[in-house]
C-alpha cells in the first residue's frame, strides 16, 4: 500500500506544484488568510483533507517567505487537528467520494512532506 501511495504522489506532483503557483502574491495570501480566519472558514471550520492540505502548504510557504515562526507553529496545530478530526484506526477519513481518495491523500502527503522538510531545516537554523 505504501509503494502505491508513493507512486500516486509522484504522479500527481506536477499538478500539485502547478496549483501552488498562485500563492506568489504574499499580500493577497495574507489578506485572504486573515479573512478566512475572521469568518471562521479555515482553519477553524469543518475539516476537509484537500483544503487542509493546501492550507498546510500555504502556511509552510508563508513561513518560508516571511521567516515568521508562528506560521510554522500553525502547521503543527493544523496537522494535529486534522489527525484528531479525520484520523481513524484504519487511516485518515478522506471524503465521501472513493474515486478521489488517492488525490486527497497524495495532496496531504505532499503537504506533510513540505511541513516536515521545513521544520527540519528550521531546527537546523536554515
């Protein structure tokens, strides 16, 4: 199962990276994030793995762009909350449409990898 998920992730990386290209305008991203938080849409609303995965990458990207530790702290809280709400003994509850499970999980794994890499580099002082 792990090898199949890794292959799925690798196959979807170009699509995932293309989706992240719109996050280059930091001021716009900060305004949208502040609005979503004020409206309690995200990360305080319902848990959706796809949305949370993009949000996790967004927070990592903000940390990398601004070098402000609270964004990295927010990633830890988000991962814990997703695990608390969506985590199950048999794995993460993906969604209501089984045919999309692979895409959702691939995006979440990509986001977790980005977070782990950034956290490791941060601890090393990079």
